């Protein structure tokens, strides 16, 4: 079985992102970048499927500039068998990313694609669902538990009402939620080994994917700031303040 | 003229209040508004949907396959209905997030996620980077605009409408590759986290599943829903559906009480729109105090019982 995993490079989750003064974008100069946390979980899940004894090849895929190669090397060090970089200088939106993945799925004859539920930069939460639609295959979004049984998967999903379980046939798309697993740490010898693993670079134009319609981003603004910071001395003062505000 | 289709969210019996918020967004866009109810038996839900302000028609799409709101089943039906509309909206809940991008891709449309504000019929504000940037995006008008509505940014519309209820159908083929197995839902009987006026959340500071009883007790005293930080959910103190934040529920209650929560960026994203934030934390430097309207430094196990006593005096 062949598993494709999405690896998107994003601004690290601990960074409080700042909007540029002129509203043209956000400041990424000198900001720490890394693998989207949900994508580390996606890769970890693929590796666990393989380690549980299923014959599987795990392929890490990133779409982005040449500079995302370190993130793919990290994915290889975690345990992916090989990596594909679809190189483009443009920032692609989810429908286009889904089209690229669809093309790769066909070329690679993939059985399973595991993506993050959302990229923590654009917070779109769309790509996996879109890929499943284009591919005409099942989707199991927000997965917190995945069980592989022959040609089907039992997936538990984190939904607003609680936990939903669905059964889906392979091939399929899964998107990960945070509680699916805890990704492993990369060990030094694995980093060395990863250097010799195959990393294929394809130019976006070579793939022959039709450009998708896009949203035009016209401006960026900082969110309205909350002015907090007031403290009260004790419980009596807290209740009094709540009463003043008409809450109690 | 704009023709807007809102996808109703429901559990087969009741209309989810998030639908009324998506209708508010539709009213801000302006135009003729219809609601689609996909269900095995739509009657009860359609009755509530018909009362939402400004809705012209409620379309009941009744099929056995629609009983469990599976994205793979609904998306092809939504895509077929969409050709009569300029806009397709759903609330940005796990339901809307699951189904709408699938429909958008079938239509070849790049979706707008989490509309916070309507600038004009094609231009919207939405959050990125855990809410640290608000972007204005313009969506191509053709073939239609597909968008989810960030529920915390919208008030529910009023319920004084009288829409016409009609049966509708599509000849969309429904795939068999996805099967519902079960839903383990929380049946606490407490107010719903996403629509409650008051919410009390506990974090890692609460310490254990057993200790969370103090949070439940205090919440019950206030008539509040209970929420939690991711750390509290991960540690197994409470079920996942209580998580508030970037990757949990984004809420906008009148009162939010954060107890033993440090105030990580990802948590704050979920509560930015709360009217009043109260923080109780023993660390005076916890970042939660920077956004809290009222902060109280101290041990939660001491403060909560005292607070309950004070409330009893009112
Ligand atoms: C991609 C990603 C997404 C995430 N999404 C979310 C999300 O949706 N929601 C979310 O909440 N987090 C999310 N997180 C996690 C987030 O970064 C924090 O780790 C988490 O919010 C911390 O939870 P906490 O405040 O309960 O725990 P801590 O940060 O450990 O804080 C515990 C607090 O309790 C206080 N405390 C301890 N004992 C007491 C006591 N007796 N009385 C009073 N105070 C006490 C401490 O002073 C401390 O401030 C996400 C992280 C990532 C990487
Ligand atoms: N440029 C990209 N390269 C690789 N994977 C991506 C890319 N963009 C999105 N993805 C995948 O799609 C998921 C959801 O992204 P989004 O729909 O943008 O929130 C991510 O967690 C990734 O797994």
C-alpha cells in the first residue's frame, strides 16, 4: 500500500504573527518556520500503520519553494521512505493544492492520503475534503483514531457533538486532529540516514495541472486588540465588578 | 439579484443554532435566501428553519442516505442545487467544515472559510494565523461563491419569519464508500458550549478528572456551559468536544471564565469575541491576564468555593 502525506511548511505555532504596517502581508523575516503540527501527526500516523505490519511505502509531499527541502528532510528523518517536492514560488490556495495532490495520487497510484485538518497559517481547513471530492473517494476529517482492516478503515472523528465513527473504503483521504497521536522526535542517526533517501523535485508546471480559481487577498489587518489587564483583589471585588457590568 | 442557499445544520431532530448565524451572514450579503435541509425526515427541522428571519423557502431534501449528514453523501447533492444560486453558505462548525469544501471542489470553486464580516457580496473578512491577521478576500463571482460562516462573529437572526416549505430533490448519485457507524455524544444536560451565554472553562491547572467537579459545580451555579483548554482535554480531564480554541470551538459568550488556563495563543483565538473575560490563575504573570477584563490571582480550589458562597448571597 502507498501512503502520501502532506508536509506544509508554516510559521511555527509558538510565534505570535504580526501584520506588516502597510497591510501587504505578515512579517515572516527571521520568523521560525517548521512543519505544520497537523502534518507531523499525519506522518506519524502513516509510519504507525507501516510499523503495525502493513506493507506500506510512505511518501512525504510538499508544495512550495525550494526552501521547504529541510522540512522534507525532517520528514525523511522521521521515517518517510521518500519525498516529493512540487516546486513553485507561488503560494497556492487549497483548491489548487488539492488538484496537485490529485495529480500525484494518480501518478503514484496511492491508496491513502493523510493530510492535516488545517494549515495553521491560512487556517482554511479545506484541502483534504477537496482532494477527496476530486478523487471521488471517501474522506474522514478530524480523525482522532484510525484502524486499518484489510480494505477498509474505521475512523473516529472529533465533531462538535462528540466522537463520530465512520467506516470508509480504500482508497481514501484522512485529515488529522491533534489527539490522533504524538509525533516522535527525530534522532541524530536518522538525520544522517535521511540524507541519502530520495527527494524528487518536480516543477509545478511539469505536472500539467490546470490552474484553479483563487481568492484575491486585498489587505491584511491586525485583529482588534482587547484591552484587558485589570485585576481585582478578592472574590468580593470580582462579584462587585461583574454586577457593575450587569452580568450578575 | 443574489440568491443565497444556506445549508441547515441539525441532528435529525433539532435545528442547530449555528444555522441562524449563517442566515445573519446571508442577510448581510443581501438577496433571496433559501435553506436546504438534508435529512431522512426533515419535518421538525424544516419547521424551525422556516421561522428564521428573511428566509424565502425551505427545501427539504429527504433521502434515507441523508440521515447521518455524511459529507460524501451531501456534497454531490449540494453541488447540484448550487447552480440556481450565487452564494452557498454553511456554518463554520465541524459539519460545515467537513461538507462545504467537498461541494466547493465539485463546483471548481475556491471556498472562503470563516466569514467574519461581509464587505460586499463578493468581498469578505476572514481570520488567518490563529486570528492574528484579518484578511480581506475577494472571491470570483462565477460560478458561485462558497463560504463558511464563523459563528462567533454573528448573532443569531430573529425567528419571526414564515418561509414556504417545499420538497426538493436531486438526481445526484450517492456513493456507498462511506458508512456511518456511531456517534458518541455528550449528554451532560448542561447548556451547549457554542451557544451558551456563559461559559466556565478549566485548564491543566485543575489537575485531574476528579478535580474537574469543581468546574462543573461552579458552572452549574452560574447556569454556564463547561469548556476546557486543549491541555485539559489531552490529559483526559474532559471529553474532546469541550475544547475551546483555534482547533476546538470558537465561542462568543457574554461571560467567559478561564480557570487554571495560561492563555496560549491557540486558546485565546477561541475566546476573542467573548464580551467579558474573567481569569482565575495562581500565576500573576500568566498571559491570560493580558486579555482578561477582570483577573483574580490565586488558587482556584480556594477561589471557586468562595465565589459560590458570594453568589449564594445575591
Ligand atoms: C496546532 C496547535 C493547536 C492548538 N489548539 C489549541 C486549542 O484549540 N485550544 C487550546 O486550549 N489549546 C490549543 N493548543 C495548545 C496550547 O498551545 C496550550 O498548550 C494549551 O492551551 C495550554 O493549556 P492550559 O492553559 O490548560 O495549560 P498550561 O499552559 O499548562 O496552564 C495551566 C495554568 O494553570 C495555572 N494553575 C495551576 N494550578 C492552579 C491552581 N491551583 N489555581 C489556579 N491556577 C492554577 C498555572 O499557573 C498555568 O497558568 C494548540 C497547540 C497547537 C500546537
Ligand atoms: N503547500 C502544501 N504542501 C503540502 N501539503 C499541503 C500544502 N497545503 C496544504 N497542505 C495539506 O493540507 C492540509 C490542510 O491545509 P488547509 O486546507 O490549507 O488548511 C495541511 O495540513 C497539509 O497536510
